[in-house]
C-alpha cells in the first residue's frame, strides 16, 4: 500500500507530516511515538524508486517512519534535534551495502525543507543525512507496525477491543504511545496525564476506555 505525499493526513491544518529514516524502523517508531505532540506513526519504505517494495525486496528504498505531529506542541526544530541525537548518520549509511538503513529526511513542503537545511548546517556530521521531497511512502507490513507493542499480546488484545479492526488500532495515538511504553520511553502516569490533550477526537466514553486500559497496566 502506498500513500501519496500530497494527501493531507487530517482536515485539521495544525497537523504536519514528515518521514524520517535512521536505521531499523522498529526502535525509532517506539521512542518517536512516545513524544508529546506526535499524533500517529507508521513504518514504511521511502526514498527510492522501486515500485511496491516489501520488506524482503525493498529495492532502493529505506526503512522509514512517517510521523503526523502537532508543531504547536512538538516544533519541527525539536523533533529534528532528537532525530540527529538518536543516531550517527555516517555509521547508519555504511551499515549495509544497500539503502535499507539510511539517515534520511523526506519533507512535505518548503518550510520543512528550509528548517531541515538550516539545522543540518549547524553540525558537520549532519551532512551525511540525505534530504529529499517525499513523493511516495509505502506502508510496511502489519508485523512491522508498532513492533514492540506487538510483543505484548495481552496489551495488544486490549487495544484491539477498542477498535473495529487491527489496522485502526495500530494507527491510533494510543498505539503509538503504548509502543513507546513497551520500550520504557514513557510511563503510564505520563500517558494518563496527557490523555485529555491528545489530538485525536475522543469523546467521554473513549477517554474512559483509554483510561481503563492504561490503569490495567499499573
């Protein structure tokens, strides 16, 4: 499945989207999903030209994470600083002969590109990060979405019960946060404290369902 970069992730114009690559996508999706201001995360393949890539036949694409985030809560400058703090581009880029693991930033519009280039110029090592517009993003297979959360089947089952299907469950803000929780990037107390401020439209019943699930983890 692919997503056209021109499609708006939400009608809410406060939500921005960016695609990042910094090695294997499992770990980065977990800590990125724990950040306040992040609304949704997805793992996928981007940055190349191969049609319909899959994990075992990625072609010239790289493993990436697509983020939808609220820049009023998580400014792009902060997000990019964390991006560069969490990996060494020159090491990632030489880890494999293929482009599977690359330090790469794929921007959605010129304002993002300008900020990326300005921050990249501040440190010599950041020059190894590839920058390009995001044309097409191919969603990774379900087993690669919220990988560490899927290692906790009881929690995943509880999450599934709140949604119509697994795809909806894994694309929720709650799944992004629980994936971060599964790697100890965020605590249940943190999640409970921020719940009412999440970007997702939650009615009172949904908030109570989310709260009950989180309290079951304590």
